C-alpha cells in the first residue's frame, strides 16, 4: 500500500521535503528516492503508533493513534494544552524525524548492524552501542504526549 497521509502516515513526502529544507545534516533524506522516503514515513508511523499515548483516540475506527482527545503539558508554552481532536505538529515532526533516522541507520529495525567487539590490527573497540530506535530529537518531541510523559515510574501521595 502506498503512503496515504492520515491512513498509514502522519506526514507525506512533500511536507517532509519542505521540513528538511531548513535543517542541517539531511543527506540521507535528500539522497533517498521518493519510494524510500514514503516507506520510511510509513515505518516511522508504525513505530510511533506502538507507543502508549495520553488520552483516547477520537474514533475506534481510525487507522492511526492520532487524532486523540487529551490534555498535555506543553513545555514550550508552559501550560496544559488540549489536543482538540487533531494531530499535533510535534507528532508530524516526530514522524518526519524518525523517518529520517530510519533512512540514516540501515539495519536499525532488524539489529543487523549490532557489533559487540571489533578489532583491526592493534586497534580494538569493545561495547559498541547501536543507535536507539527512537533518537533523542524524537523523544523530546513526543515525551509530553506519552502516558506519564513516557516514565514507567509511579508516584503516590499519602
């Protein structure tokens, strides 16, 4: 199935290309063909939709996790904000950034790039860390919208 905004992706290739016009370090995106970009956006949406989001979907028949009905604390505004049954800009940006991350890190989804130790001649590297599935730029964008801001700890007052 081809990319259909609102059905299997939060962003399309055209708006993603516009997003990257003013961003540094985008060679993986600009050198990719439109089919690869669309696949990356659909895959990124699938990853995002697997997370635990605050609030509830506005319809039980909608194909994606957003739009949702919820309130969240927007750190930029410093106040609680309603989602108003729409897809927030931060989700669209997170979708685009995660798609770029997937294009830029081939093998990320199947762990084919993981190496524990590497030695070439007298140079030895150990504990080589693979890139995270969700990079920090995406985590910063989505954190306010996750249940409990993405924390798995709980707090109880008594």
